[in-house]
C-alpha cells in the first residue's frame, strides 16, 4: 500500500512502549509516508520504558494539525506525560477536531479521555473503542463504548489493546490514511 505524500505525527514522551512507537514509524515509512516524531521539545531525546531513545523531530507547539494527515498515540506510560503538556494536548485536540485519522494503542486512548474538544467533550464520547484493560474504566467514563477486540475502527478513530495487536492496528490506520 502506497502512502506517498502522506504525513503522520507519532507522539513521543518518556516511558513510551517501544513497539508502539517504532512499529508504526517503520511500517508507515515503508509505505512512503513521512513520519514526524512530535514531543514537548524538539531535539529532546525521550527514553522508552526500557531506555530506548526517541528524539523528537518537532515540538508540539511548533506544528499544526494542518501539516499532518494523521496521528499515532502510543501507549506505555507516555500518555500520562503527554496529558501534562498543554501544547501536546492542543495538537491532539486540533487533529481530532479536523476529523483526521487518529490511532491510539494500549494506554494511548487515555490521552483521548480528556475533555479537549471545543464543545467540552472528550474525543471518545459516543465512540466504540478498545484499549489496554487497565484503562477500560477511564475510557467508559469518557463516554465511550468498550469493545474487547484487537482493533476497533469508529469513523476516523483506530484503537487497539496491546503490542500483539499492532499488525491489525497498522492495517486499519493505513487504510484510513489511503482513504
């Protein structure tokens, strides 16, 4: 599948899950997509849960949703740190508000539990989603319907539960990006 001309942001923050950043990065690049690692600070190195480095290509405050065709939100413990950054959350809000593909895996949907949309709702309200089992209650409290399966696509939103689900997760995201 060719994604030439497409540009996708992958969020990075400390304690990310290695596979949930690098598997999407390499699959998207193999398909011809330009991938930009977006973190709170450009040029800063963010260590994974095991210490593997991810250097942010751009700061969230310096990019806009208009520059991207989609977004990947990895899991691990990084969503807890992503939610502490106003610039990161604004970037997520703007991508969601534009209806562009958003793919969140494992703990990634936690970022979407926040009331960040202009009308005060969460991006999950009224949506069918899946996630890692430990944040199921948060997803339900954000107004989503939880479905326990490897990948759930609801409109522009793609969610998966864990690294084992990455193949199905990426196929679903790439199909949305190809559109």
